[in-house]
């Protein structure tokens, strides 16, 4: 009887040891898989937007210079076009003057311009889309683009230089991201890592108040740099590229204000952490 009991205990211990070893191997495999995951998790919405911008620019490369100029004039923002006496003289009249408020954000001056905007969209757009989801992000993105174009037309109504680029909309994402606490941004990135770069499952959004010193400091630095480069331009090789600073500021203000609306009922006020 004693021998039988010892054998039974030994067999039971052996089974438990095997189970524990199997669990340890499984956990080790999961850990190795996690370690091999990529360092960056880009939301699908951001990938699609960048792909559209790249696709449009690549298609324009194959156009003859005359046709490409026509595309820029017709689908970029040309402020002078919106003078009442002029708007009817353009092909399509008033109706064809509406699409440029969105289409201009998918046109770029060159590949350098495209690369810079794509990088900024990747940095700030990803933070916003993870917090509010793809649908709300796209609505906010387009509203910022439209508002930036509208302000640029009002400020430079007599200008005949077309404005192109997603900078106005991206500035809006920057304004929105500046109001999202750093802790929320990091948690959103972790959630994107766990959920395949999607939104973070509807977790509460902690927004910095518009009067928060951190938000005001970041905004002040960005706005100052924007105004300086907007007035002096940026030298690229032998050319000086002028920046639509008014559109950038308009987009930034729209994003900073409207993120509270698009956060919906998930907004938490009086944030005191970063």
C-alpha cells in the first residue's frame, strides 16, 4: 500500500511538472513574439491618407507641365478665384470652386513637401486617430482643411498664387494633439500596439484646458516659428518657398478648439498631469 501511494504521488507530480513546463514554454514563446513586434504601430487611416497623397503626386509626375499646372490651378486654393467678379470666369463657375477646399490638401509642390507633410501627419495624426477613432478623425481633419483654406482666401483674397498641401489640416491635428495629455498619447500608442494600431477602445480622453501653461507654451513656440518662416520663406536649393502661415494658424486653432467636440462624452476636464 505504501509503495502504491508513492507511485501515485510520483505520477501526479510528474504530470504537474509537465504542465508547468508547457505553460512556461508558451509564455516564453509569447514573450519572444511580443519582442519581435515592430516598434511603430501606424493607424490604417493614416496609412491610407499618406498613400492617397503619394498616389496623387506620382500621377501628376506623368502629366505634361501644362496639364499639371491646370490641375494645380483648378484643384488648389487660388484666392483670387473667389472674387465675385472672377469666379464665374473659371471653368465650372461656382460649383467647381467648391471641391478645391478639400482637394488642395492632396496636392503638393514636390516630393520634399510631400515627405515633410507625411512625417508630420504620421506623428500628430496617429496620436489623434487613436484617441477619437477613424470616422471622427477624418471629419476633424477635413474641417481643419476647409477652415484653413477659407481663412487663407480671406487674408490673401487678391493673390493669384495657388496654395497646395495638407499643412492646414495637419496643423489642426497638431493643435488637437497638443491638448491631449502626454499620458493619454502613450496609453493610446500602447492600445494601438495591442489592438492592431486601431483606436484605444474608447478609453476616456484627458484634454488639457486651453489655458494650461503646457498647451500655451507648445502653441506659442509653434506659432512663432510658423510666423517667422511664413514671412521669410524657406530656402530650398535656389528657390525660396513661401509658407501659407495664415492657413497653418487657422488649421491649428480649429483643431485645438474642436478636439473637445470630437472627443464627445469622453472628455475629462481639469487635467493636472501630463
